[in-house]
């Protein structure tokens, strides 16, 4: 029999018809339903299926459905099977199930005519699936998976030998040039313990994002995953083993990559290895607290790269949460009309508290001019950039206004307000990275060595340097001639 042409349909608002339906009695405690749903989602994905959710806000309940396929002879999409139920305040007591012919079956689209033994077989398989998904975290044995992600290198530096980062369970493979654009990419293999492919993929996605965030923190350059431009050429998502470590030809897409140029310099990774070691030594509660600031800083760098400095300023200030130290008055506030109010006023606000905490972290003496300058800069960014956007939706960096360069003087000052704000944000960006690095080392009980991260020990501000441009057309070679200083 010839293999039929296949169109695989997803579920719409209800199960596809015609189908054969039956009901199942259950008694799943309400607290266990989220784990059941997560398990069914993982199982459905492994069987070429999917998960569907239908919120009913008016009645405070959620309809959920899961569909997957069983084979017919050697064809994978022989039968579509599904389960569906409502998530309500009480225990789960009824589950609906159905079976229909899949797109590979010769009777696709027709009313199912199953024998009694076939019906019993379908029922048994569906019940086994529900049982496997119930309490799967404790019932199922975990195993090692090796998910693969792809890291795009943001600069001309490359990695020439496989780098192991034990504290993260990560191996970074040598950099290659992928696609027609010759984009520099390194594959990242993680060692993940999980029960399902989908679970391993979810853990791996978070691990890959964490690696990008730690790389960004360690180097000051924004790292992100490679977005494929290879069309229908799929990237490998898992490898079966890392003993021995796969060579590039077994990981990167065949015929779509080249080795990097010999003159490309190697990326220094001492900073990343130190950051990863510190991060990996933290206890879970401390690590989760640090994650909030780490991923907020990473988001800020992503916003800077995409050209949204005003919103990045909000994120940079938020990333400094570990250093917030507002001081409240012990008295109470009273209104002449409403009487006593249920809050206390600040003796020292958040911005001043952050400035004081960073001054202590950087070991500035109380009378040091750098301490007062640091506090002024934080107050300026907090009030003029962060608060004006949060409360009044004002883009202080003019992202959606006239695109006048920030170096152009304004009518009253040689240094425009736009340039001053840019310099303040540049300094906050630098100080946020430095503060989080020092904070991480302090949490891990390790000494902080600024030069490892390309930071000058006595550097605490980053004003914009000389800037210029000229236009000659795209047919001419251009270069910069250094002739001293103006």
C-alpha cells in the first residue's frame, strides 16, 4: 500500500470529528493537577502531539486537552488520540478521551469502526499514559540528556578548543562560521538530568540563557543564541553522548559551516570561568536571588543593543536591587483631612540608598568626592530617566523623536542634555556590571580581581569619547588617521 499524502492538523476549539469517545473516572487531588498537566504535555510532545488550553474566566476554570499519535503499521501518524478535562477548584474526577484515524491511515476522515479488542487497546494505552503522567517526578527514573544550543559570538574573537565549565554542566565547542553570512557560532552542549526530552529541553533552554547572561556579565559584551538563517536545514537539538566529545562535523549542519580564519584571535575565558565557579558555589536560595539581578542586567544589555536606552535605564536600576537600602522615619504621616496615614516617609530614598551601598561596596571613604559623585549620578538616572519613563512615559534618550546625534550642542550648552544623559547611563551601565561582579564574588567568598574582567581598578565612570562620521560612498576604502588630540 502506498504511503498517503499527509496533512497534520492541530486541534481547534474542540476535538476533531468523527471520533470514538469514552469517559474515565479519576480522583486526582487539586494540588497534583499541575504536575499531571506538565507530565501529559511532555508525553504528548514526545509522541508528535501537542497541548491546548481554553481559559473560562467567567466560571474560573480552565479546559485542557492533549493529543498525540499512535502508529498504523509503519506509519507514525496512524491514529490521533486525545484526553481532555476541566481544571476547577476541586479534585479532578472526570477525564474525556477520544480516538480517530490519523492522516497516515487509509480511513482518515471516516467514522471510526474499531473492534472491541482495538477499543480495549486504545483505552489501555490512554490509561497508561495518564498513569505515567501522574506523579511523574517521583515515579519515573531520571536519565542524562545532552541538549545542544548555539551561541553567536558578538566579536571577531573565537573559541578554538572545547571549553568545559563543570559548575554549569556545559561544554562550549570550537567556533565555526555558519551560513552565507559566515556568522561566528559555537555549539553549547549541556549535561541535563531529566525524565523526558521536553523536560530536558526546558532545562536546557534556561541553562543556555543563563550562560549568555553570565558571559555578558563576565565580558561586558552582549551574547545571545544564534538565530538560524539556514531555511529548512535543521540544527541538531540533542547529541546522544559526550564520551568522546563530538567533533564539529557531528554537531554543526553538514555543508553549512566552515572553520574560522586562522588570524582570528582567541576569546579569553578566564573571566567566564571565574564567574561560573562563583555562581556554581552558591546555595540554591542565594543563587535564585542573584538570578533576579543577573537576568535583569542581561535584559538591560539586550535593550541597549536593540536601541532602547531609556527602558534599559529602568532595567539597570532594577538590577541594582541587592543594593537598595531605603531608610524610613519611625514616625507616622498625618493628613489634615484624612488623619493618620498607614505609611512612613523616607529619610533616605532608594536612589540615595543605592548610592550609599555602592560607595561601601567600592570602599569609598565617607568624605571621598567619588562617593558624592556616584550618588549624584544614580539620583540623576533614577529620577530623570527611570522615573520619568515609569510614571510619565517619557523617552529621555529620544528613541522615537528626531534622530539628532547626542553630540550636537543644544541652544544653551556645549554638552547637550541628551549627551549628559547618555554619559550618565553609560556610567550606570558600567557600575551595574562591576557591582554585580563584586557582589557575586562576595556571596561566593572569593576575592574580586577587576583586571580579569577588563575593568580598571580605579575606574568608576564612563563618559563618551570622541565621536565622528563622514560619508564617501560605498566604492571607496576608508581608514582613520591618528593625528593627536584636539
